[in-house]
C-alpha cells in the first residue's frame, strides 16, 4: 500500500469528521505533491491539536470551579447538619421537659431561655 494512503488513513482515524472532510476536499481539488500533502496534513493536525488543547483547558477550568463549589457546598452542609442536630436535641429535651410530671411553666421558660442563650438568639 502507498505510504501516503497509509498516512491519510491513520490521520482519518484520528481527525474529527470536519478535519478529514477538509483533507479529502483539498486532495480532490488538485493533484498534490508529497510535500503539499504533508503540509496540508500538518496544518490540519495543528488545527485539531489547537482545538483539543483549548477544549482541555476549558474543561480544566470548569473542573476547578466545580471543585471549589463542591468544597463550599460541603462546608455549608456540615454547618446545616450541625445546626439540625442541635435543634433536634433541643426539641427532644423540650419534649421530655413538657412531659415531665413535675414540669412547671417557670421551669420550661428557664429551659427555653438557656437554649436561646446557648444558640445566641
């Protein structure tokens, strides 16, 4: 098999659909020398590599931003879980205090006051 055809087939499997179409169109328009074909193949390969590099750089930036957002979301969720646990514990203590046979309104008010002081309300 002609080495030129082998190179074109190999590049065809690597290049995107648009790149190979441009190469075929260029080759079909005129009879090219090996140097012309090599230059055209090199040009198309460089265009493809530039596109891939730009896409990879954009993907890297998007991934970094996603990591930053995930870290911030994790921090916020940790704070929310901590607050939810504290509220659940307060609610449980209030329920127990209300159901206590010795409960008085003054004791319940004092308990709520302590909870408010502890939470900074």
